[in-house]
């Protein structure tokens, strides 16, 4: 497995990864979620107490194949935090102006 690009947002992650064709996507995502949870709890103990035995990750995920669009998707992921921030600012401005 190779992480080509990744960005962690407040409530979701974007990742561009390369996996072997012999590994199913669902197995990879399950492995990733399963192995990352204890690592996150180890580094951020407060989350362990907040979530307890409940699931840390949502059950679902979105996957798409990349092909020729790899560079475009990589650039999208790199700009994700900036785009989220700009969207939040527009939403806030619309809310203030509508009052």
C-alpha cells in the first residue's frame, strides 16, 4: 500500500492510495480503520474516553478508481482544507446577511 496524498479534515478524511489488485477495497478500508483506531486513542487519550467501546469510524466510506485523473484528484485533496474553509466563510456570511 502507498499513500499518495492525504488530508484530514474536521469530520472526514481524503486519501489517494495505491493498493495491490489482490487486496479488496473493503478489506483494505477495514484494516485501515481497525489499525488506526488504537493508534489514535494512544496519541489522544481523551478520545478513548469520549468514544469508549463505540465505533470511532463511521461504517461507510466512498471509494472510486482514479486512472488518468490521479493528478487532478491529488490536487483536489491538497486544496481540500482551503476549500472547506472558504465554504464555511461563505455560509457564515450568508447567515449573517439573511438575519
